[in-house]
């Protein structure tokens, strides 16, 4: 496959994350999860975090066997296009593991050791690998589990699954919003 010259130049100029940068991002995320677990939260906050932990695998399962994701990044610039699938996973780790997401994971039961890095190149999120996300759905940020791009939404609509998936993603989204609000209230 031949690349247009502008894409080749962009490819050659693109910064390549190193294995050390992946290790640093994973270590930082683990450290933040440990700190959030130590900080704790109110009874309501912990209850909502556990509810989120129960919802994430349900939402993830609703996206099972989709055709859109495995090839969505084909031909796209680095780091998004490093592998054929997972264009949405090509962003920075810190972009999805925000303070509230880390707290929801920690208070829901995710331990630092549950955050395992994949083998292979580092291209985007530190937990993105050639086979997809290295994290179990219960240990993934809520945003990652519920995100549906337009292409994926169109596929799910065509398959007749969109309403069911959307109901689950909305439930996860509203529960996370309640978690964030409860976390912001004085304990």
C-alpha cells in the first residue's frame, strides 16, 4: 500500500511513545488509583462506584461482536492508526483516566495491580495493545465502556441493537454523573 507523501511525512514526524513512557503512564495511573482508594468516600459514593463496576461489563457485553471497531483506524495517522481497530483508544491515557474516573474505579474495587499493560507498541492509551484493551471491563473508565462513535451507532441501529445499548450506556452515564455529584458534596 502506498501512502501519499503528506501522510508519510506525518508518519515520520509523529512522536513515538517509548516503552518507558507506557511504564510511566501505567505507574502514574496505578498511583492515582491507590491514592483514591486511600482517600475513600462517603457511603453513597462507594455504593455508586460499586454500581458502576456492575454496569461496565453489562455495557461492554452489549457491544459484543460489532463489525465497526476492528477496522475503524485503518489508514489513520499515528497513534490512532497504529492498529486497524480502536481509533478511539488512540488518545492519551490521562484523557480518559481523569480524577473522577480514577475515583470511581478505586472506590468500586479496582486495585492498582488490576491495571495491566499490554505487550506490543505503545500507541495512544497505555492500556491499548494490538488485541485491544488490556483491562477487564470492570477496570476500564466509564467513558471507554460507553463510547459509541457514529459508525458504531449506525451499525447498532442497523442490527436493531441501538435502543438496548443506548439504554445501558445512558444508565452508566447517569450513574457516573450521580457519582461525580455525590463526590463533590461535603462528606
